[in-house]
C-alpha cells in the first residue's frame, strides 16, 4: 500500500511538471497537432547537450538561458509468472531538466535528471524474470530490476563549433553516462513505451548511471570519437545519494551516421570492480546498429550486442527491438533478446548451495516481448496513454524447478509524458522534438 501511495505521488509530480509549461503556446500546439505526422519520442541526452558533430540547436542563438523539462511517469501492475515470479503495483519514472546558453565562444549545457523510483519501486527492485545485476543487502539481485538512483544525471557540458560540421565537447558529471554502449534503453526511440529494462542491460548500457565522469569528444560530419574516465563501481542499494570514488575506469566510443536514418556505434570499457559482491574487473565491448534513432519518424529499430569479459570467463547478450507509431494515438513495440546468464545465480538465487556435478556455467535465455499503447486526451500538456505487454521465455529445461514450464510476464500501465521548452521566459522548442 505504501508503494502504491508513492506511485500516486509520482503522478502528482508529473502533473506539476507539466503545469509549469501549460500556458505556453497552446494555439501553436493545437495548429501543430492538426497537421502532425506520427512520430516517436526520444530523449537522447547527447543530442540535447550537443555531444554530436552537428549542433542540434543550430540557428538558435542563446544569449539567455534556454530551459527544457521532459520526463515520464508510469503507474503499472506488474505480473511475473512461475515459481520465481511476483506481482505488484509500482511506478517507473524520471524527470529531466536541461538549461543551455551561449558562453565562452561555445554553448554550456546543464543537466539534472532525477527519479523517484527509490520510493515507487520495491526496495529490492521491480520483479522481472531472469533479470540480474547489482545487489541488495549484500546479495546479488535475481529476478529483479533495481530502482534507478534519485540522481540519474548531474552534468555540465561545454560544446564549441570548430568548423562548419565539426565540434569538440567536454562534460564533467558527478553523476553521468560514460562513452560505453548505445543510448540507454529508456531514452531510445526504438524502446518505445516498453516499461521493462532489457535482460542484457548489464552487458549493453548499464553504465548510464556512473559517478565522477569526465568525457571529451570530437565530431566531424558523420563521425564522433569520444572517451571517458569514471568511477567504475555500480550504484549501491542506497539510492538517494551520490557515491563518489576514484577515477579507476575508462571507456571509448566511435559513432557513425550512415545516412537514410541509419547510425551505429562501437565501444569498449574497462570497469574496475563494478559489482561489490563479485570482486574482479570487467572488460565490456558493445556494438549497435540503429534506424530512426532521432525519433523523427514513425518507426525505429535497434540491434545491440554486448560482451563482458571477467575473470571466470566471457558472456554475451543480443537485443533486437523496435517501435512503430502507427497513428498519432497508437503505438506497437516489441523486443527479442538472447542473453547468457549465470546458471548458478538463476537456479539458486545467490543462496548457499552445493552445485550439482556437470552444472553448466551459463544458461542461454531467450525472451520476446510484444506491447501496445493507446494515447488519449486527458490532461492538457501531458501525453497520456494506457498500455499493456506480455513477455514469454525460452530457457534450459534444468531451470524448470526455479521458473516453471512456461512462465509468462506482463504489464498493464497508465503512462504520462511531458516535454516542455522555454527560452528566457517565452515559448521555446525542444530541438528534435518540436
């Protein structure tokens, strides 16, 4: 009951955020909506902060602060089937504040992204079959997706154009996202309205919340090269604080736009002791291919691969996901995954045990999700929708004692989104969204 009340509080937070900009440009928005084409929502922070070769806000001088506020809040019933499944009501949510202005011959961007999930998720995380990563009370999380920290991003980025289609940038972030992996799942256009973290999250994009991050980058035309130093430890179970630490980890990434809506990235990262319960470093390699990543059209898709190299061996994850905004009100989304998970962890949930002879080290897990969301008019300045999805799995038969013969998971949720822009107290536009 307490978590449900916090979930309702998160929705009040969403309503308040939207109300801040409710008076702005209603007539213009109405005219725009009459002629609008179906398009997806994306919230790639690199584009907003200008960490790309072409300035997303080119031709828009900013002698004063340009302000933006966008985010999402869901109130969901989460049902995970089988012996390892759980059910409950929860709220996934985040809010992003962005401020930018011209300064020192370039552009300064300040970002603050927060989530109330430490209060609106169960303390041990949202139930999710076959999910692993991070820990709670000294034990690894299994069949749970951890809450996001209250501070998801606190960063300052300075970008300077050095040629017609070339720029350099520097970002300093007490909480930020190193140059490792694709755009995080909750910000990808291809993730659609899917409320669930990928099972391969900790192979692909889990460093989207890291501490003490310093990033430098250069871009020219379609190419971007960038690198980061940061503190490699994953966030702990204390979700309301900032966990500073030594700059002990590094990453590098190359991104390329191929034209016609296609783009891709390859990246490598060395993570120093990311998991406290599993002493050891991780060497992570990722590669991904994307279509429609900017959310400008009605369809987007991503193919993502990640591999972790650890002292006890290597494991990999593959993901294919897509979203189609069929009409202004109707969206279909889907995700297919193949992940190599720690067999022992799935079978015994981190509890003490004696491993059977010939027990495999890895379990091959397949998951397929299909979902639908319907938007409707409810509150002005909020995109309101109702959605549902279902996920089915394939896994080794030796895990049936833990998961059952045919576990099925699903969500039914109410979603609120907001995306408001203002410049020096007047109506403004979110580059790439308006």
